[in-house]
C-alpha cells in the first residue's frame, strides 16, 4: 500500500474559503451564530451531486459567509488552512483567496493581507510554503476586477492572480487589458477555464497570458487545444472530484485526466474545495489509486509538475524533488516518464 500520508506534496488549486474540514467550520459557526449543525452535512455523502453551480454557491453563502463576516472570522480561517496543509505534508501550495469575499466581510483588506502574511511565515517555519493568489470573479465585471488588482497588486503577500467564477459569457479575453499590469509586475497569472465552458475558453486564457489552467477538462474536446497546452508548456490544475460533484463529467472513471496527459499536457492533481467536495489532496490521490489504478510514479510526476512552476528558490525546488525521489524509491518505484496514468 502506498504511503500517501508521508508523500511530499504540492497543490496548486484550492480555495482559502472552502478547503478546511467541516469540523472546523461547524465549530466556528456554532460559536458565532449559536446554532447547531450536523456532524456530517448532506453534501459530503459519497453519492451526492450538486444540482447546479448556483446550488454550490448557495452553500458557500450559507456556511462561509457568516464565518468570514464575523470580526474574528479570517483570523480563525486562515490558520486553519495552514494547519490542513501542514498535516498533509503539503510542502508547497498556491491558495486562491477570493478578493470579492473581502467586500462581504467586516474586515478591511489590509487586515486580511496582514493575517495572510503572518500565516505564510508560520507555515514556512513548519516546512510548508504558501503562496497566496488573489482570486477575481468574472461576473463582477471588468471595472471591479481592475479595481481589485489595482488595490492589491503591489502587496508582497499576493503572488499572483486567478480569474474564476461562471465561465459562459465571460471569456478571459474580455479581461486582457486588466491583466496587463499583473504580467508587467512579473506576478503569476492563472485562470479557471474549460470547467463550465468549451475549449475556446481555455485558448482565450492562454492567449491572455495564463500559464496555469484550472480544471481544463474541456481541452479533451479539441486536439488543437491539447496541442496548444502541450506546446506552450501550460500546467493544468486538474480537480477530478470537484468536476464529478458539479456534474462537469459523467463520473470519476470518465475524467479525461489520463487522456490529457497522454496528449502531452502537464497535469497536476488538486482538491479545489474539500469542504464541499469531500477529499483533500491526500484523499484525491487515494481515489486516483483505488478507482483509476494510478501508480506511485504517476502521482510523483504530477507533484513534480506542480513544483516545477512553484514560486520558490531553486535550492528549495531541488530539495523537494529529492525528497519526492526518496519517497518514490521507498514505494519500490523509480521515476519513469513512459508511465502514464491508467484510464481504467
């Protein structure tokens, strides 16, 4: 049996507000609202599927909104994310921070940025590097998105930006001018694309300057898009359970992760929103092993792909990769680029 708990990991796609354990959220909500909540919510049942994207977002409003709106909400939430990453031996993480959520809380932006900086320092002292990515919501429009970027661009706490939210009707090229300052500042630009819309949304994101694509499942519909991702060395942040729970794929076994990799796309494995979808990164890897027959060398390759684009010093990158090789050897395997993940 693979030692997934002990594996040195890197995760590129998870959201600050929806990645902590339900136990932590439940306790916080009970403190702040005085209401009781179930030990395990209905949406964590194995066979649960969201009826729609709006259904998912309503849970976010109902359960995360009251927490981050509390005076101490962010001060409780942010260290909880760090604890979750450290417990999983995640050595590097890019955590998407919903800037639009700030506006709905009772805490000013500067205070949240200070809390993020303190948590990054604490986690680094315990062996986990956290890079905070400013998440901007397509549906807020061009002007609001530009405003958020202008407000936090110069903050050293924010290492990059991610365009997220509902895709249809909001292609990345609408925001091309908005992201010019991000690229000029040398900060990372990544985007959710090809999750709820077609491959043309992925191509638009790449043309605007995104070097990482969140989800990207629609790429499999178009060989040209697969070739673009391969030829431009774009990393795709794949989130299989998320795609299954939101009905963006028929079922876990039909996720195109393996076909995408076979086409030359650099794949990374991610949890997205463990609070609402269930598995954290370790749990996602376990699903890939048990349900897709994924090997240790494949998992190691996906972690290596993530660390290749990590915002870290070269010495730290080399140390992570060495630790990953040591873990792989302990599993009785060695790196083998000819080994592709199992599609069955």
